C-alpha cells in the first residue's frame, strides 16, 4: 500500500497542472481504439496518433475513444489540447493514484474509477485506474494497460445487441462503469472462498500461518474499501446530479449501478466483521491448545512426582528402616504406587481434566 | 454467505436488462394464483399461463397475482410485457441477490423484501426474495418457492375478515409487507433462545464448541442485519414518500410497520452486543481454567519437590552421615516431611491459592 | 430479553388492529381512576366501568383517566370507541412490547413510555409500559399494574399545590412524563452503586463471579439503553413539534425534561465505558494472578531441582567416588546446597521475580 | 461519578420548579459582589442581601453580580423575583448536576458551564457548576464556592485594562466563559503529564498499580468528556445564534472560544486513544513477563531433569552394573552430565530462548 | 503531545487579544522577504523592518510578504496595525498551538496550516504553524522558522514558470497550501516504510521493541490525524465558500487540493487499521511463543519424570527385591526406559505436539 504512495513525492515542488506520470509503467505501446456508432452506422479503427481521432469528433455519431497506457505524457497533452480539457483533469489521468471521483466541467464530466484484480497467491489487490471523459458527443476512456475487460461491450456495439446502439454516450459511459463494478463481484467471490477456507482451517488446524492469512485478507479488504467507498458518492452524484449530459432514461440504469455499489460495500463490511470474528476464534484456539499442553504436563507431573518421592524414601540409607527388612515390603511399595497413581487418575477424570 | 455471491459472476459481460436467474432453483413448477376482490366481490383462480391473468387486469376489483418461482425467465418477460414493466425491474426479480429496496416508477412501485428463515441445526439464516409490484389496480407478488406464509391473508380476503376487502391494493401490499416483517420476530425468538442456551453453557461448561456456536450466531446476525437494515429506508420511504399509490389511511399502518422494523433492528443490535459480551466471558473462562490447572501443578510440585530432595539427601552414600546411624533418624525424616508438607499447604491456603 | 419477544409470535397472521394482549398479565382487577379539575374545581372517582368516565368527557375541566391493567381487551376496545381512537393505537396499548414513541393523531397525541425498575438480586431491569393519550380536554394514562408512582401528582392536584391546577392537560401530561424520567435516576443510582462495588471487588479480590456480574450489568445497561434512547426523540418531538395540543409555556418545561433525558443517556454511556474498562482490569487481574502462580512454581522448581541433582549424584553407587570417603564430605554437600539455593534466591530477587 | 447522581432522587415527586439544592454544600457564607462599570465609570460593592443589587439594575452602566454559593435557596428565589427569571432557570441554578447548556429566554440568556479541577492524588476531576445570566444590562454569575478564578477579570475591569470596559455585558459574559475554558487547558496539561509518567512506567516497570492508574485516568477523561462535549453546542449556539443580546463584534471572540473548545475536545480524544494504546502495551507486558518466567523454568527443568535421571540410574542397586565397577566411571558420569547440560544450553541459545 | 499544551497556561488570566508567543522559539533572526509581481513585472527584497513592506502595499502588483519567525511580538503587532488586522488574528499567529482553520474577515481571509515533518529516529511528528493572510492585493505568510519549502514557488515566480505570474493572490495562496499538503505525502511515505518494516519484523522476530514501535507509530498517526482532519473543512470552506477573494478559476485548483487532503486522510485511516491488525499479530505471536516454550517443557518433563521414577524404584534399599539380583536386570531397565521414552515421543508426534 505504502509503495503506491512513494512515487508521488517526485512531484513536490512542480507547478500544478504539470503532467508527471505516477504509477508503474505497465505497457510499452500506447494503443488507441476508436469506435463511432449510431443506431444505423458503425465504424471501428485502431489509431496510431491522436490526430486520427479528430475526424470522428465532428461526426453526428457517438464516438468512443479508448486509450491503453497513460505514461506517454505528450499524447495525453495533445488530447487535452484537441478536446479542450482542463490541465488538472489531464494531471489526474496520468497520476494513477487518484481516488474514484466525478467532476463536472459543464460541457464534459470527468470520472475516475478503479479496475481491481485479486492475486490469490499474494492475497493482494491490484488496482488499475480507469478515467472516463463524457461529453454530449463522445466518451474517452483511459486505461493503464491493454485489457480485454471492455471487449464484450465492443462486441455488443459491433453486433447491435442490447440498447447501446440506440442510446447516446451517457449510456455508453454507464455500460463502462457497470462493467467495472460487475468485476468487483469476482473479487468478492474469491475473497469469500478464501474466507471459507480459513473458517475450515480454524476448525481443523489453525497455525501461525492462518493468522498471517487473516491479516493479509484484512489488508486486502482495507484496500478494497478505500477504492470502493468513494464510488458510492460518484455513482449517486451521476444519478442525482444536475448535469444535462446524463439523460433521464439513463439515470434509472445508474440507480441500478448504485444498488450494486451498495451491495459490494455491504459485503465488504460483512467480510470485515467475519474476519474479526475469526481472529477471536484463532486467539482462543491458541489458548485452548496451551491449555491442553498444560494439562498433559500437570497430569504427568502430578502423578509421577509423588511416586518418585516414595521411591526416594525407600532409597534412603538409614540404618533403622523396618520396612526395608520386610519380605513383602517391595511388592507393597508397588501396590502403594499403583494405588496412588490410579486414585490420581480417577481424581483428574472426576475434575474433567482428563 | 460468499456462496451467494458466487453465481452472480455468470452475468458479467451481459448487456443490462438481460434476464438471468441468479439463485438456487428451488422449485420446479411455477404456480400462478390470482385473486380479484372488492368490498362485495371475490374471485380466485389457479392459472397455468400468464395470459390467464389479463382478464383480471381490466376489472374494477383489486387484483392480486402471486407467482411462486422466478426461474422461468420467459414467464417473467411475458409479465413484463403485459404489465409494461421496466427491464431492470424484471432483472431484479430474477436476480434473487437484491438488497431490500423500493423504487418508484410513477404508475407503479417496486418493492424487494427478504423472507427469512432460520435453520437451527446449522445456525444459518436462509433468505428468499419476495418482490412486490404495486399499482393503483393490482399487486403482483413474486416468491422463489411455494410458501404458505401468505395463506392467512388469502383466508382473510376470502372470508372478508379485517379491513382488507374494503381497501385498495396499497393496503394489500401493506399486509404482505407486515406479514414478512412479523416473521422476523419468529427468528429473533429462536436466536434469543439459542443465546440463552449459550449463556447457560458459559456458566456451567464452556467448550471450544461454545465458541464456534457464538461465531455462528454472530455470522447469522450479520446476515440478518444485512437483510433488514435497508428495510428501514424502504418502509420509511413508503410511509413518507410522495407516491400517490399509497393512500393516506394506509400510511398510518405503514408507520406501524416502521415501528416493528426499528424494533427488529434494535433487538439485532442488542444480540450483537450480548454475543460480544459472551465472547469475553468465554475467553476469560479459558484463562480461569488454565489458572486452575496451573495451580494444581504448582501446589503438587511445590509440596513434593522439597520432600524429594530430603529423601534424596538421605539416599546419599557418604561414609560419614551421622543421621543415618541414629535409631530415630528414619521416623524423624517422616516427621520433617510431614511438617514441610503441612506448612506448605497452610501457606497456600493463606495465599488463597488453594 | 428474548423472553419478551417470544409471546409476540402468537399474533402472526392476525389482521392488523386486532387487539391481543402481549406481555405478562400482571394484575387481576383493572382499576379506573378519574380526576376532573380546573383552577377552582376538583372531583375524583374510582370507576368500575368505562361508561362512568363519559360524563367527565364533556365538562370544561381537565379530565385525567388512569387505567391500571391493559389485559382486558374489551375494556380497551370500549375506550377506543368512546374516545374515537385509531385501532392501531389501541393495539399498541395492549401490546406492551412497544418502543417509546410519540404519534400525532391531530386531535390527540399518543405517547408510549417505559416505567423501569431494577431488581438488585437478579441484576435485571423490569419494564412496564405506560401509554398516554393527550387531547385538548383530557389525558388518559394506561399502566400495566397498580402503581403508586403517580400518587404524588394526584396529591398535588388534590391540594392545588404547584402549577398543575392552573394549567391544561398538556401540563398534566408533562408532569406524568417528568415523573417517569425522574424514576430513571433511581435506577442509575443503584447501578452506580453496583459499579462502585465491582470497582472495589476488582481491586481486592476479583473472581469469576465478578465477571458474571459485569456481564449482567452490561446486559441491564443494554436493556436500559434500548428503552431510553428513543425517548430522546419522543421528548424533543413534543417540545419542538407542531402539535397545537402543547401550549407554548409547557414547551419550556419539556425542554427541561429533554435535558434530563440527555443526562440519563450520558450517564448510561459513561457506565458502559466504565464497565468495559472494568472488564480489561478483570482480565489483566487473571493474567497477573496466573503470573504469580507461575512465579512460585518457577522459583521452587528452579531452586530445588539442582539440589535434588546434587543429592542424586552422591546417591550413585560407583565404587570409586573419592568425595564419599571424605569425612567432611557430607557437611560440604549441605554447604554447597545452601550456597546454590541462596545464590538462586539472590538472582531472583535481582530479577524482580521475588 | 455515581455519587453525583445519588442526591438527585430526593427531588422525585416534587412539582417542577421547586428549588432544592442538589450538590455538596461547599461553603457557608453566600457572598455577593457587585461591579458596575462603563467606559468612564466604575463602582464595586460587597453586598449582604439581594436587595442591595437593585440600585445597580437601573443604572446605564454594565452591572456584574457575582454570587458565591447556591445552597441558600431563598436568596436564589429572591433574585428570581427581582430579575423576573423563570422558575426552571432557578431550579437549574441550584441543581448543580446540570449538563452545560444555553437557553434563550428572549430578554436574557441562561448559560450553564462547568468549572473543573483535577485532584492529582486521587486522579479525580472535581466539577463546580457556574451559571450565567446575560441580559442587555447585566450579567449575573453563580458559583458554588468562593473562587478566585474570576479575579483577573475584576482586576482588568478595575484598571480599565483590555477592551472589557468599552464593551457591553455580552463581552463580559464572553470573558467569563473564556476564563472557564482556558482553565481546561490546565487540567489537560496535568493529565498529559500523568500520561507521560505512565508511558515511562510502562517501559521500565509496569505493575498492577499502573493498570489501575490507566483506569482512573480513563474514568477522569470520561468525566471530562461528559462535561465538555455539550459545551461545543453551547458556544456555537452563542456564536451563530439569533439572540440580539450577543453583538456582532463579540461573535468573533466567541468564534475564538469555539476554536479552543474544539481543541480541548480534540486533545481529550487523543488522550483516550493513547490510554487505550497503553492498555495494550500493559497487557502485552504481562504476557511477556510470564513468557520470561516460563522460559527460566523451562530451561532449568529441561537441563536438570535429564541429569537427575542419569544420577538416578547410577543410584540403582542392581548387583550387576558394570559401570559402577569402572575406576573412571564416576568422572565419566560427570563428563556426560556436563556434555548434556552444555549441549542443552547451546540448543536453547540457537532457538533464541536464552 | 502534552508538552505542546503545557505552555498555553501562561496565558490564563490575560485579556483576549494579548499577544503572547506560545511555542518553542525556533529561530533568532526574524526574516522578512517581499516579492511583488504581475504578469510583466517582478521585484524581490529582503527587508529588515516591517515599514519596508509598505511601499509594496499600494502597488498594483501582487505582493507576497513572507515572515520567518513569529516570536517577536512587537513586529507582529506592527503588521497588524499597518494591514488593519483583528487582534484575535494576531493572537492566533503567535500562538502556534492552533488547529488548522480558515476565517473570513470579509476583506481578507485568515488561514492556519500545519507544516509537518517526521523525525524517524524518535518516531515523532514535528509540527510548525504556517499562517496565511489573503487579501485582494497581497498574501502574507508566517512561518515559525526559516524554511526552504516555499523556495520552488519563489523560483517559479522569478522565472515566470507556470501560471502563477498570470494570476492573482488567491492563486498564490493556493500554491502555498498545495505545497504544504504535498509535503504530507512525504511523511505518509516514510510512515508507510516503517509500517512495512514492522510487518517484516512481525513475521521474523517480534520483540517487546516491536510493540513499542507500533505504539509510537500509533501516536504519530494520532498526531497527524489531529493536524490534518480539520484541514478538510478548511479547504472545502475555501473551495465552496462565499468569499469573493477566491476567484472562480482558482476554485477548480482548490478542488484538487481537497482531493489530496481526502487522500491523505484515507491513507492515515488505513495505516491506523493496519497498525491495529499488527498489534493482534504481535500479541498472538507472544502467545504462540509461550506455547512453544510450554511444549518443550512438557515434552521433556513428561519423558524424563517416569524414567526417573523407574531409576528411583531400583534405587530402593529393600532387602528382598528379586530384580536386583537378576544378571540381566540392569540392561532390562535400560530397555524399559528406552521403550517408555520412545513410545512417549511417538505419542507426542501423533498428537502433533512435536
């Protein structure tokens, strides 16, 4: 988590609006994919330069420009120039440490989201920033890497499946947001499985490893929470906001997205509570096991120490010890020892210590 | 809990409004029961197809259509077409993972509730989704399985008992919601009994099993909370909302339902606090028991180890050990041992360790 | 607590507004006491039937009808009929599991309160429901049992002491509420004493019993909280509400009641925090005591085990053990043992273990 | 804390507005000090009776009447009569268990504050109630005892230092409130020192005593919080309130007081968090120390028990034990014992147990 | 922390608005640096006296006066006189214990910030107060010491880099605030590294030292929180406030600062949660280690105590002990001991205790 913050400091002292890419450079090539569509028309293009997008800008169709890779600062600057975007908006695109947020620049909305993925081996949540610019004519989406998560949407547009071809860019933006949030359910699912595994482990054989697993999951959930909590405001801001860029029929879909966001947050909170309950079980398991160990020690010691004393007594070298002379002395000692041991065992069993 | 989330992911990538049934398929047959009534009239019918409902739609009576089973997506789609319902509404009916919610579609209200039941053996809460559509003329209710929970209401309508025959569909919807919430008290009751059992167990004989029971109850209460908290908003939204579908005299009844909801939530919170108090008692019981074990060990060891030393000393083989020659040496050692042991016991009793 | 919920379930399936008495039947006879008063007039009567109240209803005096016992459902129904009360209001009177609440029925206000008492032996809070109906002409109060808690008010009315005779029914209602809330201070006082006792016990001699006491008090405070928290809204609703039944000069008195309510809630929260602090002390006391026990064991074992080894060594039967032949061998061993033991003791004292 | 509540119950059953002094009678003599001042005039007087205040009331100067001691109920009643104060206001003055609050009686404001002091030996916060009445012409202040905390203000008025002589009674009231709140910093300071002492103690030598100290401080901070939290509302009510008694230029000073109040509350919360952190350290210190004790025991036992066995073996009396006859048998046993002991020590050191 | 509060008390009893420097005197020389600039002009000067600033005041350029050192109360008073500042504002400048805040004096805004730095060795956060006065013509900034943190801004103004030369004083104020908040990321980074170090340590070798480190970090984060939380309101007050001193285009930059503030607060909360998770791991590590120690003791004792008994038995001096005479008695005892020991080991291995 802290490693994410580290790179930020290189910006200190720079004038605001300076574009400095913050985040890992995750891809070499920056890919531009342009799709123009209306109810009846469809056009698709892989572009090399920003300039190739410009013809699409003036057409009456809905234009979706998708950019994979935000580390080429000059390209982002060009887009800013051509589409007349505020320098701070551009800064937020290249600085991939943003919180999810929505900003209203009157003729366009700027939305920052987090695409999350879960690395099961390290129990770590990986985040990728997705920035959307929504105007009345186009949607521009920025991703850090080439990802195929938006492919089903492209496919639907191509084939004219669903409502997307009949609606404006606000519906397209909704579809993109919906896809990102749907993905969170995949992560919750995996986390849920991990949690069930731990529950299992806690009953059968909890180890120090289990504790570290619980801690790692707790950390992952903290991270998840940090990325998803602000989304609530973002989506409700879109749904209830005053921006005319969001048309009335689309708002009902955004309400649906809002419901999903709340559901994700609910589940995260439930997981948190479950993990803290597990910690209690873990700690009490340790105590219980210690208890068991102590009992074994106590029982052994309590039975054998008195017997050892008896043996010690008849190992004394006093000249006048009448028992030593008795011919049945030795078997008698064995009997006494047996009696003491057995009565001890019975006592422990009665006390439920055995 | 996480198993509920799992199935959701099959929907990812689908266009919104696609009807995919999410949840266990709990029944084979889908049953449709139609009741039409007014103050003076009454008609009841078991239908096979959606089309059979249509004649009821246009009559001046209040129509209640109850559908058991939401996995037949085509049937839901047909209902949507005939009653002019929004695709997202239909999607929410078949996706049984919704949070309780209320949505206002102007000419009809859409309400999602959770019918809960408690499986005592597994300490698990089972949830079934109940969706209601309330218009000025009809109420459509969707259940996942055939349940007899609404039977008393049917009986009351048939016999003209209570106010229900004299009122509109809003009163019918209220009655259904009231029945669902009344059912929560049954669960709280059972949970309350379990909690009392655990309290008993904690005093008499707490085991690792008790701890797991506390954790299971905690989980059940988490689940209950997740299902009931949003209800507060739903009911208060109905009561204070602007929808003209809810008539003034019915609002006073909804206020009553609201009171019950708050009461349920209050009790859930109290249970949570009690369970966390129980955990503290459990943990301290373990500590106490360990303490007891340790005391036994300590007392035995502390008494017998010095005695063993004495025996050891007179077991040494030094040529010149005057005591060994004394004729009263051996009984003296016995006396010394007795004295040491008894004074130890007295010491421990004084220190309140015995 | 859960036992309170249990009886509720007998109502499930009944049409709303059905009067079913929920709660223990605490008295046999239902007593009706009627007081009519104005600045100059005063009349008092013990009635047998509801009908005897009716003449009072139409007089210009303030009428106070007090009913002890709410289990005779027919009587409550009659009152409802004569005074034109809503069926849900009547239902709330006989269902003694209500939360404190205030409902405005325009020409009358309905107020539910909890009269609490504390059984010191069981550390349990007992609750009795008090319902008030305030109109512009009368106050009707319902209690579960015959209680003398309102006697001082009756006495004041009879003797014309205080302001009550000069004011309307709103002031009478205020006086009743004030009396109920004043009673909470008695309970807080007793709980405060118990808490001080536990504090004392924690310092001198905490036992498993102390823990259960802490838990019982915690439960009592949970119950208290549940009964008193909603009162805040009730009183502030009366004070700031729009109802014309509350006259301006009475509002200032209600503000005073509000202050008391907040004070009670504050104290409850403080008690909660103190109890949780006590739990920490208790748990650490157990740990400390275990520590003490362990120390005794460790010191004894650590001193005697090496000595036993020495004795063991000179108990060996080797033919050639020069020390055994020395005439000062035996006393030397004693000296060695003494030296080892004393240096051990010094070591422990230095390590602050003794 | 609970002792404060106790006395309250003597009021139960009394009509509201009955003046009953609640609180310890802290002084015998009731002192009245009157100061009248304007920009140019100044007059000061020690009065014996309330009547002596009356001439001041009608003068154009600002009048400050300070009353030390509120247990003489008749005197308070007289003041109420002369200055036309509401009976509930008078009741609040003599009942010294009020929460801090501000009430607006249109032509005068009533403010209740808590003057706090900290008894370091008992770790207890002592509270004294200060009531202020602010009208457009005078300020009346009530204290429980003779205190010199307002002396610097008197001095400033006498000498005409600062702004106080040039302003109205609202500024005087502000000065009094400011002085009370400034005093809280003294307490925070002392608590801060105590906390630092405990921090020190926790590192060097935590005892059961430390725990009780932490608990006492926690209780003191709970009490502090209870007395200071409501102040926030009081001061912000004065600053932002609609009362015309507070003039515009004084509001800016009240904003300053508000800032101080927030600062005090912030610090209290920080102390709370620090104390809970300390508790964790304390508990883990106990665990650690137990660990140390256990280690000593384990190491000693583990080293000496095997050696004792060896000695025991060669103490057996078998007729045929070849080792016993060897002339180097005895030294060999010593060597074996040494070897076993040393290798054990090495083993423990490797395992980081030593 | 408490040491910060201590010095405050010297002010008690002083009339409000009295300038008393509270805080460490961190520098001797008080430095005044004046910069005047517009889009085309630039002038810079190191001043000795406040009077030298006055010519700048009346010029049409933006004037930035930076004062290093606030302990020379007379100088601050002079500035107050020349620039017509409220005495309470001046008091807040010299009292360096302020919370971050923003106050609107109509023709100027007063902003208090905290410049923080982190001393890694002591794990302590050091705070320095930065006060800003923003009017329509000038910005005055007060620092406690000479710091070079604002140098990059000066450099940018000198060279005309960035937007700063083209904008008014509100943009300059924004730049100063932005610089302060950017600095918080440096601290978060360092804290993040520390936290990662502790995570590492917890896995490998947690000691009592680790616990104290966790506590110190927790304290540092408490302090950080106390200094940064109020900032949220400050920045949002500037952004959304009604002051005309902040021009519209600057508000968008302040929104950006607001985002950063939220990000800092988010990270602080995450750190808090992580630290509390670490504490759990630490405590359970101690328990685990104790468990390990106990196991070693138990195993050793349980194996050797029975063997010692056997040796003790054959060390008894009974005249008639047949085994002693057997020629294979001694090796048989060895075999028995071996058998007992090995079977014990197997038993423990099966029980997973080894």
